[in-house]
């Protein structure tokens, strides 16, 4: 499909264990489930030095595609807008995933593109496909992720593979955002943008703090905001902000609460966004059922009318979908790419850690401002032999588990339908 130019406007929990090889490879112990009042912690310096001017992220225009599902119908009332959003879960480049990318080039570089070859069409068909980047990106491919080390770093070639596979933008709001300090945050955003992708979430540029990535889909503006539950790699929500970057609080939901997110969404709407998409890094790892904290926050955001879609990441398994005020929340999109599985770790991870989805959400805003949403999703699974992401058929155990997880809150909670 042809690509339409985007008006890039970007100025801008628990045991996260991920394994690479046969040992633990992700987060520290604890649970992101917390009391409704997260503990206040004095901001402290948890990062490296400030990025220099030449490290500042450079803006590059991402691209979006018109989808048949979202093409305007003849005779649509004036002011109607319709877009199709594609969404996936965690891209978590463990050491074994990086090794597979190296093997694809016989050890001369890194090529992640074969890992996405079987899902390219699913990613390219929506108007706007968004990814969750869980790992920083290295400009020189040094100090890469290693098994047993809970700070990550992935080869910069991952961004090129993401763009080539069909995603249009990524967000980088997670407990690994600050794994490489402020300079690593700046480099990650720069690499993502230079690959032609949009970037949402925490930024090393204080002037762009809290400003969404905005995409233009045939004249319809879609704003993307992203928030994490912590910056230090903690197991539960924190309000700790790196002392050298106090502006990072703008993307820390325990610190700003639903009110802060709604302020950002209302501002995006006032500046012309027809739709506002919010990505949330939240929930209790490896549990299919969303926490009451997730559900309460989702209801508050979606009831407002300023947030049109919530995309959840962090828990590494698929969680349910719910429809609130005519708008969807996918509490957990699962792992899209990782090395997590019961076969690769001594932490007894569940089979569901190899599973994820491509969600496809059609958002329609009528001329009177009302929003309607429909959704479908394709269950996926990571083949650990080469770390190839594959769509799975309806007769597979992964498909049945994923459908069961999405519908866990009951038939009346979410009307999203599985594909094909």
C-alpha cells in the first residue's frame, strides 16, 4: 500500500525476568501492583551525565499508510474521521535474540528483519502501527544485553528492522528507559527517528517533555502518549525521577496520576488531535488478570472522552481487553519478540511468555464528536529457533489461550474478535 506523508509533530510490576539463554535476563523482584497512593520517594539522581548537544534527538518524519478498513466512505458527514491503529506488545532484545540477529548475517552485523517476515502484512495494513520498545538502542553496538544482567542494550539495527517490517512509530516508556542513562535515552530516540519512525514517551530533551508524537493520516491527526510505572528498575510503581532530568516526571504515571495524563490528552486534543492513543507500562508481571489499579486507571482515562485507546505493556503475557465509554483498553499485549519461555530460564516462566498479538483497532469520530471503536486481533508466538514471530492458526494452543485471555473479563467486557 502507498504511504501517506505524516506531519510528525513530536516534541515530544514485580519480577521482570527475561531470559536470554538459560538463565534470568530481565527485571528485579517485586510487583507493580501498589496501593492507590504510590509511595512518595524523593527524586534522586539515577542516571549518567547529560547528553551533549550532538546527542540531542533529531526529528525525522515517520510515515503512515491508508488502510482499506479506514478509508473514508462516500457520503461521510463533514468532519468524520476514521483511522486504523495496529498495536503490538514488548520488543525485548535479550542476548539470545541478538545472537539470532547476528547469525542472520553470519556474524558480520545484526539483522532482525527475518524475525518479522511472517507478520509484515499484519503490520503494514493498518494506517498507523505502533510498537513498544523495551530496550535501549546502542549507536555503536557495544555493551549489548547479556544474560543475567538486568540492564539492556540492543543493536541499532533493530530500529531499521522495525521500520522495514511495517511499524510507523514506537514508544519507549518502561522500567528500562534509563538502563543507559540520559545519554542512552537520547541515543535511543535519535536512532528511532533516524530510522524514519515516530517516537513517543520519555525524552532527554526537556523542551519536548510531555509532548505527544502526532501522526497525520490523510489529514486526521493521531496523538500518541506513553507512560511508565518507574524509572529505576523497580518491581512496583515509584515516583523516583532522575535528578538531572526532572522533566521525566511528565511520563511517570504514579507521579502525575490520571489527572496528569488527562491534561496531556486534553492539550493534544486542543492542538488538533482527532484521536489520542495512550500507552501504559503497568500491571503485575506474568498474571493474565489485570490488577484493580489498572482497571480503575483505565476507566478514569477512557470515561474522560479525551483518551480514545489504551495499549498496555509490561506483564509479558496477554491480558484481557475491556471496552469503556465505547473505547478499548488492551491491558496487556503480551510479548511480541523476546527469549522468554519455560525452556530458556530457570525461573519457571509460563508458556504464555512466548505469546502476543497484533491488535487492529478502527477508531471513528463522527461529525458530532462521538467516537466508535471496533477491534480485531491476531494471536502470535515467538519461535525460539531464530526468534521468528509467527501468526498462529485457530487450532493452536496459543490461539486458544490468547482468545481466552482477551475474553477473561466476560463476553460483555470486550467485543474484539480474533483473526483470521
